[in-house]
């Protein structure tokens, strides 16, 4: 559903007049779960609004009433989105610490690197990035998160797939975050 054509004034008016339709589709057809990534109300509402815009862009008044048409488009779009998010959840590895302090990935012990200092540096760097992520907003925040994911072993393509964007966008996010981090004295002092 990638479309970069702006909506006309009439299409924008249709969307604005029918924004409540997204709320009702979510309440009737989708199970909101704030504890699962992508299934919070705000995520679902944002995705529903995208599909409402798509419905306005493809609407033919000769075929049906807009609310009837838009409800089907938004519902089907949200169901597709939920399926995609479920597939992504299956690919996510859940990290935990075992009873004896060992690192577990999906309940299985993770092979420890031979170099204890390298492992310690990695943990400290990830903590620093998590701290920096809370300070920033927008593209810089996305870049810090992408840096964290790269350190954990994900490729730029994997990260791009996670956010539904082309890989060059992730590279731009990382570049913006790196610019800010290089100027952040507190962050730099934490690396030493």
C-alpha cells in the first residue's frame, strides 16, 4: 500500500469526517494489548488512520457509501497489520537472566564470549545507548534504537523490516544519532 500521492481536499474532508470509524473498527474487530509491541491502541489507531486515508484515495462514490467502504478497508488493513506483527513477534528473541546469572535467549543459555571484558563493554554500551534513547526524540531516538539493535546482532535490513522502512532510512537515523552522540558530553564520558 505504498502511495506518496497527497490526498485531495475532498479526500481529506472524508478522512476528517470519518476518523471515529477507526476507533469503532478497533473496538469491534481488534484485540488491543498494550503489553505487546505494535498492539497498543495508539499503534493500531495510527495504522487504522493510514488505511482510512487509503480508503479515501481509492473511494468511488458510484459504488457505495464512504463509511461502509472505509470500514471494510480499515478492518482488512488492520487485520493484515496484526498478522504481520504476529509474524514479527515470532522472530523476536527474548533475553533474560537465569537463576545462576547466565544469559538466556528464549529460555536457552547463550554461549558466552571468551573475552569477559568485551562482554562487559557490550553491556555497558547497551546501557549507555538505552540512557541516550530516553533523552532524544524523533529521528535521533530511532537512530539510537537502531544502534542498540545493530549491537545485538541485527542487520540494517532486519531493522528496516522491523520498522517498515527502506534500509537507507535506518542508515540516516543512525547517522543523525551519531551526530548527536558525538556532541553529548555525558554520553562520551560514559564511554571512557
